[in-house]
């Protein structure tokens, strides 16, 4: 027996198990492990040895790979359990029941919020709106003579090749901006994780409301669309808040979009705030972070879970 095994025998059975788990050719006597009651069944619940280790029980010698070793129960990962939320009626604001949400989409900020990914996604979406049309004149574009203004030598001053140089008033701009595409790109998986982090951050702050439907409500079929929509938002206690409405239906909702355009961007005089409306497949990070409350319907939840679920 090796010196490590001898020290393990002196320390006790637990040290012997740890030694046997690292040493393939070590012989372990079961009596030292205090499991005589399991010798007939050849089951050793607490035996942790290497598969090639020989286990001596009485007159018999077995390989650890032939023994029935009890495996510890598989740990339940916390991100595999669903999270629950109330399902509200968009018409009157009454709760209709509970809805199970995918933890990998609505509670993906474990162990922390990925602010770095959210920032990169915001910068990526901001580059979509940058036109990149700014421009400055080069030397050939500036108006002026091309003759040599002063002699090369004899003045005791710096040489001057043209009056259109950058150091003169009316000259061209050195290293000035040129029209170009300012769009940047990030990996698709990184952007998907940024969307999960943004939704999870809103959900953790209790700023996500799930309703039954946004496109089949009564206000879409009435004459006073905006008045009914304001009444529905009041029932949900969302009046005067900046909202991001996400519907899951594949068919566009032009009436809902036109209603959102009627809301002003100022708080005064009627405490209205802007409303953003989009389809679930077109969701982006910027309006999620800018809005005070994210409003999803049941179909939008299903679309988001199918798009952004990960194991």
C-alpha cells in the first residue's frame, strides 16, 4: 500500500475514500469503511472509489466498476423551474388566473444583470438610426486658387504651397468626416441574451404586465378608440406611464398603432405619455429599457418563449 493510503487509513474512512477516488490501483477493504451490512447485496451507498479500484470484502475481491454504487440525486437547477405571473384582462384589469413563464426568458439574470450585453445591444440599435451623411470638403472641393501664394525661400517664414491649406481661413478640413455606414454588428446569440436580460430586468422590478389580448379588445371596434384605450389603461393602473405594448398576433394591428401615435410625448396637460407598439418578433432592447412598463399579451409570451428559450 502506498504512503498516501497508509496516511488515509490513519485518518479514517473518509480520507480513504478520497484517496481511493484518485488512486486506480488501490485495494480498499470494506471493513475499514464500516459497511458490513451491505456485503451480501454488493451495494455500497457511500463508497466513492475509482472504477478500477479493487474492493476487498472478506475472501472476495471485486472491482469497483462491478459494484452497485448509489448515485446522488440529480440536482434541480434553479433556472429550469418556471416562474408564475398574473394574467390580467385588458378590458377591466381583473385577474383571470396564473400563467407559467419560462425562467430562461423572464428570469435569465442569474447571478446578475448583464449590463454589458444590454449596453452593446443599445449601441447596436442606436447605430441603425445614424444616417452617416455628415461630410466635409476636401482640398479639391474648396474654392480658391491653386497657385503658389508665396515664394519657397527668402521670406524667413514657413513655406506655403496653397491658400486652401487647413491653416488658412476657408481652407479644407483635415481628416474631416466622410459619408459612411455607421452600422455596427454583434453576434446574434449575444443580442438574444441582451433581450433576455432586458425582459428579466423588467420582470424583476415588477414592470411586466401580461394581459389576455391586445388586438381583440372592444376598444378596437368602438367609435371612441382613444377614450376606451385610456379607460383600459386606467383599469390596469397604467395611466400617465410610458408603455411598450407587445402583441403576439402575426397579423398587424393598424388601429392599435394609430392609437399609439395619438398619445403625446408630454406629460401636460392630460398626463399622457408615449406608447410604443410592436409585434413580438420585432421586439428590441431600446424601447424595453426606455418604457416604464412592458405590456405583453398571452400570444406574445408564447412567441418570446419560442424565440429566446435556451437550456
